[in-house]
C-alpha cells in the first residue's frame, strides 16, 4: 500500500452516489456521518465528483472534477467550497491524517 493514494470517501452528482472506503470502517460513526454530509452537500451545491483522498505521506487532499460536457458544474464555487471545508473542518481533517499515519503507515508519533 505504500506509495499510493487511497480514496477515503466521495460523492458523484451524476450517479447520485456516495462511497466510503470500508478499509477505514474503524473511524468513528460521527466522523463517517460528517464526511458523508460534506461530500453529498458539495456535489449538490457544485456538481461533479468530489473525493477526499489520503496522499502517500498521510496528508489529505480534497478533489473535485467534472465531465467535460457538464456546463452546470461551478468551478468557482468548487474552489470556494474546498477552502471553506478546509477552514471549517481543519481539526477533523488533521485528525484523519493522524489516524492514517498511525494506523495505516504505522508511523511512531511523539507529542
């Protein structure tokens, strides 16, 4: 698994579906619910596909894209919403990153 990006969750406005990677089933239900709400609200507001991804180093990326012929996709709003999510959910995203680094990458964390 080392050296690859792993999708934590995502939503697809085209198929109206939400995905959560069951590899991370140990994450508390309250966090899973919050991730579900974030992803679904993002795609309802902006359109396209939205994913939350763990990078190789354990950091988290928020990604969005749209089909080429999707003229309703709002690229400006997508950037604004990603910044808003990062700002409002910073603590949760940092906790998820720490979770990944400890339980998946097996890093020794010292405080």
